[in-house]
C-alpha cells in the first residue's frame, strides 16, 4: 500500500502538468491505478511483443455505467507490440521505446477494453488510452496516464539482451468516455 501511495504522490504532479482535454460530449470520467507485471521477449528489440497482467484500482465510468474497482478489485491485462531499438551495442538499456496494444479491465461482472499507445523515456512512460467497449457495447473516449517501468530481472542491455525481460509497471491516469 505504501508503494502505491508513494508512486501516486510522485506521478500525480507529472500527470497534472500534462493535463487532459475532455471532449464536449463526455459522459463521465475515470481515475485509476494499474499495477502489472510485463513480460517482453526478447528485450530490447526493434520489434517484438509482450503482455502485462495485474490489477486495476479506482472507478471507471463508461457510457454512464460504473465499474468500481476499489483498491485492487479489477483484473487488468494488456498485450502489445513494442519497439525498443538500440542506437549502439552499449552496456545499457535503450534510452527510449514505443508500444501499442490493447487492454482489458474487468471486475468479474463488467468489462472495459480498448487500445493504448506508450512512449517510454528511461524508467517513465506517457500512455494515451482509447476505451472502445463496455460490456461489448461500443464506447469511445480519450485518456492519459503516466507510468513507472522497473525491470525485475536485469535489465537487458543493448550489448546483452534478455531472452525474456520482466518489469513491474505502475500507472496512474484518467480518461473521459463519451457516448458512441
């Protein structure tokens, strides 16, 4: 719990500076914290895929429906392609990377899914979110999050890539969902 509060305290001011512009037809918004373990094979790589599984906390409101995740009440999963190219075969991880993929958040009754894009510089990332469905019904919106990316078995470097890199990811964000 203390880690989540500390990460939230560090990332929230960054998120506040980024700001989110909500559409005029916004139905509702959401505030969330995601904690997941990413698996990237191999890493670094100029083009590979990965997954991230864990939990989501907060309240998500889509199409005027509430998905209450509480502190850790929802499961979270994502799959993505990533591009972490090495400028040279240095004994360090690549300084930046990109990822695009899909995510799903469910509390066992309700499900929100969508797509995301991620831009990582060092151990931090900025994420844009697009919720696409709520319980199978179309939804749209815009969102943003900031995340910490901390390798848990390495990290792999440009000179010595990991066959499977794992990392702890913690993201804090919000989105405004709109009616289709």
